[in-house]
């Protein structure tokens, strides 16, 4: 059966026309599915019963199943979801100074193999569909406390969004459509590890914020910790960012994971300043969040402060991003890995 959450409005319009129905029916169904969060075809009460009965044999409205939820003392909530084929993904709700941000996964697993990320260690399964991307938003809404609402969406969870390009673009169109999910494009951010050809397209195809995971100032170090750099080295990435079409006074966010003794030196800070000349950006410094088996360590506070000071004094907007959810395995991939390990152990012993 077809999931109605797998259709953008133009796609749904074609489905409705194929059924011989008038175009306004597509707008009705689309509104119910994405704006009013209908749980079933029967709940679409302003659509005739005859049409609802015609839809039922071929269509459904299906979400994703939340398998596990961890809640941190700081209010962060991380949840593990199961998909129809048994794949598992993670999403995170992050409260911060009047905002509640949902971190969405774009793939089940990740093929990039970044050494500081636990998701890559578990390998890549597949891309997520529109219904699985939007399903994370609907699932998160079911976890909200009274009076809470999701204000921001970031595609910074499992996977590389720009390697699931078409589905991510379709998701963004629904997410930022006032007749769809209704989020402001100013409150949606897509984070990439640096897929240069896709970056060059993305600025024309989507009107949301872009974040780039840079994490090193030399090709030697970046290629070591981010294998994607061997295909798309720093010079080409920076060139793409300089030519990126920014709209509505937007800027690019540069994410820089600080790893002790590897990329957190004074020389790194000075190289970062030189690299980013001509890029309209702000910089997020992210002290590494260790996970079991990690080969790296978190930098000490003195190194972080020194790095921050050098970049700030050069005139950049630079923020040290506070760690969230350390007590609930908030590093990307940890909850999935623990769940799969438990299941493997159970299957072995039974």
C-alpha cells in the first residue's frame, strides 16, 4: 500500500487526478496528512465517505514506531525508531534558551565513516523516505510535554543529508510549506560533511540554512578523520561555500569538532581564520563528545577557550556549543548501537 506521507503536494495532485477526482481533493488530503496530522483515512472527516472508501484499499497513513526514549536531566530527549524493514534510526529533541530543536536523521546509518562519529562505525543501511523523514517530526510531537512545541528542525542526525538529496528536498518542501508542516525556512538547517557537487545545487533548490562540518584546517587531518575529504578536499569545499547563493541575510554555519591534540591548536585556529575569509559564516565549536571505543579525547577547557578567543578576535561570530544529553548516550549512533547489541545478544542466547 502507498503511504500518503510519501507524497508532496504536486505528487499527490497527480495521484488524485489519476483517481478521476477533482484537484481540490489533493489539497484536502495533503492538509490532513501534513498540517493536521491525520492518523487514518477515516479521520479526514471533510472528505466524502465514498472517496475515503476508495482510498483505503490502496493508501494508508503510516508513521514510524518509537522503540525507546531516553530523557536527560537537561531536558534532552533521544528516541530510537523502528522502520518497516527493521532498520533503526535516532532523533533528538534539544531544549535551549526558549527553543526546542528536533535533530532529524536522513539515512539509516551512514556511509561516510567519520572517525569521531559513532553512526559511521555501524555502517550504512539505506536512505530514508519522505514518510520516514516527516515521521520523525510527528513522533517527536508525541513526546512533547504540555505547552512545548518544536521551534527548529536540523538535519544533523544519522546520515549525510546531501547523499539522500531528492528525498531531503521533498521533505524540505513539505516541512516549510504553510499548508504542509508549516515550519519557517529560517528555522530549518541542513548539515553536510561537504558533498561539494550537491552543495552547489542545494542553494538553488532549497531556501533553508546550511551548516558544514569542517573539523580540520589541513587536508591531511581532515582526510584522516573524514574520508570524504579525499574526494572533496578543503580547497574545493571552501570555493563552493564562497559561491553559495545566500538569501534573506542568511549565513553558513561552520561546524568544527574540537578533538584533543588533533585539531585544537593555536595554529589550527589561525588557519581556520585564513580558510574562511570570503565565506559569510558563523562558527560553532563543538568539543568532542566521547563514546565507547572512540579513538579521540575531549579537549580541555583551556584549549577550547584559547581557540575561541583567537577566532573571535579575528571578527567572526563564534559559539562554543554546549554538550547536551551526555547522560543518555546522546552522541549520534549510541542508542541505536546499544539496542542492536542487546538484540544480537538476545538472539544468540535464545
